[in-house]
């Protein structure tokens, strides 16, 4: 398992929208925090290459989201 991902890296993951295991790509995107209107720009996320749906957030991006949520 890779410890740190970079934008442009590829992986495989299960897409909830496609309902299958797909090839995914890591990209920087704006993420809206659940139960708030707060949007965090430039978060590294895992994206389905078939439907463009955000599949997951790698552990290395969690501190960035926590910091944004605390600072509101």
C-alpha cells in the first residue's frame, strides 16, 4: 500500500455510483464538508475515471479537512 499519494497517481477502488471496482485517479478538488456550507479547496481526493465521482479521501488529506472545519 502506498503511503503518500500525489495528484495524477492511479489506483483501483470501489465506486459507489458505478457499483463496481474501477480505476481511479487522484486529483485536487474542492470538497464540501458534511452538514455545513464550508468548502475546502485543493484537497487531494480519489476520483472514478468512468463517472468522475469522488470515491474516497486519502488519509493524508484528513488533517487539511480537520483544520478547515476547526477554523470556521
